[in-house]
C-alpha cells in the first residue's frame, strides 16, 4: 500500500472524516485529501503526529508494507491512550453534570433559608453548594479547553484540573475567613477549627497539580 492508502484506511478505521483529521493535525482538509491521493507527502513533523494519532510506527506509514494493519489480528482492543488524546475532553461532562445536579438540588433550600445576605453568602460557600459550583466550573473548562486541544491532549493536562480545584478551594477558605473575622453586628459565628487542615489540603492540590502540569508538559514537548 502507498502512504495515501494507509492514511485513508487508518482514518476510516477510526471513524474520522477528512475535516476531523485535518483539525487534529492542524492542517487544511485539502492537505489531507492530497496526502490520501498520493499527490503530496506531509512534512516529517506531520508524519510523527499521524503515527501518534493512529498508534502506528512511522516506518509502517512510509515503507511499503502488507495490507494488514498493525494490531489487526482478530478483534482490535480499544486504545485508551489514543482515545484520551483525541476525545479525553469528553470526561468533562462528568463533573459538569454532577455539579449542575448538586446545585439544582440545593438552590431551593437556599431560597428558603436565606434571611440575609450574610446567610446567602455563607450557604454559597458551604460544603453544600460550593462543590457543585466548582464541579460545574471545572467540567465546563475541561470541555471548552480540551476541545481546542483535541488530538494533543496529554496526561499532564490533568494537573491543571488539580491546580484549579485547589485554587478554588483556597478562594473559598479565604472568603470564609473574611466572613468569620468580620461578621455583621449581632451575629455570632464559629467553626474555624478545621481551617488549617483544609488550607493544607488545598495547598497540596495546588502544588501537586502545578508540578504535574509543568513537569509533564515539558516531557510532552520532548516526545
């Protein structure tokens, strides 16, 4: 088979259109069409990206070989790494939907219990509503940003999720601390005893997420 024939069969096997493959490789659909018709050859960097996308070797793509694809002996086992690279952003629907459901369940209670602005803010920052809001925000960001990175997703991107979750937690604690320190007149509040534990937990998430994102990102650039 020629390079173009192999590329076309790999694309069809993965259920990708020429437009979808062009978007993954950051090229035009016309370029993909010319490659498949053997009217042009991609640059070396594009060949490497094609091999990573379809989990085949560059030798297989560039050298004359048999009709049989690598790994086509019987039923093909799904490649989770390849799926994550292309469509891992879809996992963002899990926290987004979960967060929306949690908030929808708690908002009626908020309207019933809210007798002042202070109570409203305290309820929003509580363990009841804040996690739902964070889940919705994180899930939405994963869907939006991950869609733009489709085909180039790396495990290090998960570090940004941890970092964001930790940062949102620190924001919550900071706002709660201000509310505890400066309550309205005739309002008595308590419950700061657990703050040090939560500060440590969220700081650990920020540090761990930042390390995974930065160090993993450097490793991904060298691949």
